[in-house]
C-alpha cells in the first residue's frame, strides 16, 4: 500500500506534536471532540431538510471509549463524516484557522511550544499523546467508507473500510509510557470525565462514555458486611446547555473567561463580558466580549469580524458580519435566536428583518457598555482605548463621517494641561470663557508636539491643546469639524482666533522686514507675517487653507506623486534677537541678511517636520555664517 506524504508545513507541525514537551497535552481531547461536534453540526443541519436521513437532533451523539488493555481511546461521532477528498484535504494539511500565524511563529521561534495552547492546532494535537491514529469514516451521501492511518511524520495510508454508519471514529493508540510521561492517565475514566467538564462542557451534543461504577451486591444489601461489585453504565459527561443560555447570575466570571478563551482561541481574559437576554419584537440571547488586547491580526484581512449566530442551539454561521458594525468589529461573541429559520441562505440573512433589529440592539448595547465603562471604570476604558481607540477613530472617518455622532463621545486624546487622555466633553467643560476653538497639534510623539513653537502662545494663554500622535487623529478631528458647536483649530493654523492688540500695532511697523523676507524666499512661502503666537522661538511655519502639514506628509508618504502641498506662511517672532539682528543687517549687509532669512526658513521647516529642499545648501549656509 502506498504511503502518502503530509504537506511540508503539516510535517513540521506533526514533528512538533510528536516531540512535544508541552505541559497541556490534555488539550488533544478538546480538539478531537470539537471536530466531532462541528461534524455533527453539519449533518444536523442537513437533517433538517433531508427527511430520508431519518435523524432528529436528539439522535446525535459523541461516544468515548477507553480500552486499557489495548491502550486505545476511541472517539466516535455520527456527524457528516469524510470522503477521500476530505481526508486528503483536511487531514493531510494544516486546516486550522490559526495556521498562518502559526507558520510565522514557527519561523521566528521554533522552540516556543506555547503556541500550541494559544492557537489550538486541531487534529494533529492528538499526536502529542498517540503513537498511531486511525480514522474510520463514512461521509453522508457516500457509498464508500475509508480507513486513514498514520503513525506520524512518515505519512499516512488510506484504504477502504466496511464501516456501515455515517460518521467518524477516531482511534488513538497511546504512546508508550516513559519515566516522565504517563500516557495511561488519558485512559482513566475520571481523568477523561474531568477533561470533558473542563474543556467541552458546552458541546451541544451528549458526550457519552461507558463508566465503570461500583455498587453493593443486591444479595448482600442487608447483610452486615455488604459486598461490592462493578457494573457499567453509560453516562453523559457534559452539561450541554450552552453558557449563553444560562442565567447570568448562575455563571461565574471564571466560566465566562474560560468559554471566551476556548471559543476564540486566546490566552487573554476579556476586558468586558456582556450577557444579555432580550424578549420582545425579537427574542435572543447574546454573549459578547470586548477583548483586553488587540488581536495579532486585527488590522489585517485575516481578521474576521462577526459574531457566531445560532438558531436554537444550532450553529448557523461562524461569522455573521451583519451583527456588528465595522467600528465595533473587535467585539467577539455569540448570538442565539429562535426567530431565524434554520435553513436561511447567506443572502437572505443579510436582509433579514429580525437580524437587522438584533444588530441594532447589539450596537446600542455595546455603545452603552463602553460609555458606562468610560464613566465608571476609567482605568479599564483606557486599556480598551489603547487597544481599539484607533478603530473608533477609523469609524468616525469612515462612510463620510456618518457615524461620528455615535462615536465622538467615546474618543480620547492626550491633553497638554491634564497630561493624560481626555474626552472632548471634558475638554469643552474646561474651556476658558473667551476661548473660541478646541485646539489640537499634530506630531510624532507627545514630546515633539510639546516643543512645537506654534503651541507657545496657546500655552501662555493657558489653553488646553489636544495632541494628535496617531495618523488617524487629525483626520478624525477634521471629520468631526465641531464638537458641541466648538470648531477644531490646529495650532499650526495661521489664525488661532486670538486677538492680541500689542502685536497688531507692531505689525504695521514690520512691513519692511516682512517684505524683505518674502522677496528673499520667493515662492517658497506664500506669506511672511509677524507672529502672534511665538514666545521664545524665532520662527515657525503655519499652514493656510484646508491642507495641513500633517496631511501633506501623509499623502506624500502614501502617494508620492500626489503633489499635495500645504500653503506655507512663515511667522517671525519680532522680539527674538535673531530676527532683530536680521533687521539690522538689512541696512548694513544685505547679502548676510538674505542668508539669515534662508536659514530661519529652513529651521521653520525642520521644526514642522518637513523635509529641507536642499540639506547640503542649508549646512553650507549655516557654515558661512559661523
Ligand atoms: P480545524 O478543526 O481547525 O479546521 P483540524 O486539524 O482539527 O482543523 O481538522 C481539520 C479538518 O478535518 C476539519 O476542519 C474537518 O473538515 C475535518 N475533520 C476533523 N475531524 C472530523 C470529524 N470527526 N468528522 C468530520 N470531519 C472532521
């Protein structure tokens, strides 16, 4: 019989499993049972429409049998089964959803065994405890049954088998015990019972095992020395009722946490668990989780948003995208409703009225929970915002700002006066009476914004400035346009809305030097003005019109030929000694004065974080003045 080879990634994975020193080898049972349950889900779904199958929901079961003499553990399901193609495609390659990340991790740190626990590597994990695996399976609708056998990396064989019933039987032949490892433990009924309770309690089909128990012999019942005998009895090991169907007060947070990490394959605890039960126009139960950290693939195409959708305990879809809006795509969870027909198609699902109402309710619920966290549990909200604040900002900007009203109160920005994150509402409450705008400044870091000369005047007036350190920040504020009727104003704007009488008078006297600098710089700047905002710095650049420097930088980075350029206004601090010296030089040494103008312009560019047109010319200029 020809031995077939596993695909190369699967081989590495297998190798890892076989030689695993992972301490939680026990998870293999969870993986096998979860596959069995998925297979039953599929057939159960078919049974709804196919009368010929002659099965109803209560006929579906998972069976476990431990044979200590032969050292085998057999897990049997009457689910959909596999045909030849399925065996090749599903058991010959890595099919697990975490496989991409797994491959990456393997490349980076092949020694790190903990990834097994993190991603749940499915079927192959059985090789942590078994030296040989046999899969005897017959698929629904197929005439032939198959026997798949493998003892590990050297490949597998497939032959026909005489299995009569639809479903799959997986026989694990346990590894030999070693000094360090006792594989017999996985054949002990109490150990198996414990594992099912721990990992597979919410599997919706009965997991049945023949249990050996002890009882008093009938005939010795009344005697003084009762004798005991062993007998066997089938027992359902799991409680089956899904956690979301249980009353909130009957479930501990630990149980929710465990469910969350098993269901969504994460080591994290949820930051917030939301369990709701709604009865009315629509009736549903939802169990939602806000993760405590950003999933590794969150901002990639691989991350799938959506909630699991069940109809009366039967899984309809793994990722029902319609149930959560894009800007709350970090929410994970389960929705179970009896209001949906079970054999609803994907297309019909999208337009289903009940589903739309549930989605609206869920959106409201998430928003309320976040608002309440913001108001009552600031520390956790800040954790949430660190993980998903960017998503909320994208939400404001997306769809032409359609959702800004819903999201604006959930936003936070770093405040120059509070030295921590603040909300827009808190900012507006603190605004000074005469303050016209909500000010913000953009830069790479808090420190770099802090030292921007443009913020000096605002700071000296005691005005609070919001620091935009993330790419999305400025776009977010521009999309909002106003908050509680206050407009946003960038610190680099030429008009900060601050009247300053002293400076106004000075402007008149400065026309000579301003004209001189403008003529020297030519088209590089559109205007040269006497600054109203500078205090200790000699110069700064401000942007006029709709395009800010940050937008210029952003667009030139993503689209280098966009030609996007902010209109530059050079502001001079007329009180600064460098500017005063330049003014004197206009009378005594006009060439040197021109060099001053060039150098000051270049400095303004540098402070604004914009590239110099010609860096070596600039250094030459500076040297010629030293
Ligand atoms: P995953 O479950 O993450 O897809 P696995 O490696 O655990 O990855 O399983 C691979 C595939 O093999 C499953 O997706 C399924 O198609 C198939 N499979 C495994 N066990 C069974 C089973 N008991 N019945 C039917 N199909 C199964």
